[in-house]
């Protein structure tokens, strides 16, 4: 069976390729730290936030590209964990400037 024939069969039963969503890997430790940070800052006023410096980041790949990864699902199906491309931050392959 050719590649295109396989695609046609999948489309006939309403299964389509979609690009995986990229989401950072959040461990329980990360989730607890984020919640603690949010609770600590939830009542900050505008004048408090004016003292914070927000920086823009640019990612530059050292080797290879991020590329697109696809998964197959029916249009009406829910998004499942295996449809997500988990990203581990700060582990080689690029640097922020």
C-alpha cells in the first residue's frame, strides 16, 4: 500500500494528522512551586508589579531544528497526553539569549 493510499483510508474513517502541542514538563514539585508563587503574589497591586523586570527570550538551536511532530485522531476526539510533545526545559540543544 502506498503512503497516499494509507492517508486516504485514514481520511475515509475521519482520522486526520495534527501537529503535536508543545507543553513544558511539569512535575508535582514544579506545580507546587508555581501554586505557592501565585498565592504569594495574588494580592500584589499595580505598583508592586512595576518593580518587576520582564525579559523577552529568544531560543537559538545549537543542533537540529524543533521540527513538527504529528499524531492521528478523529476530529471530534479529545486531546490525550500522548498527543502532547513534552518539553524539558534547560537540557541542552539550545540556549536563550
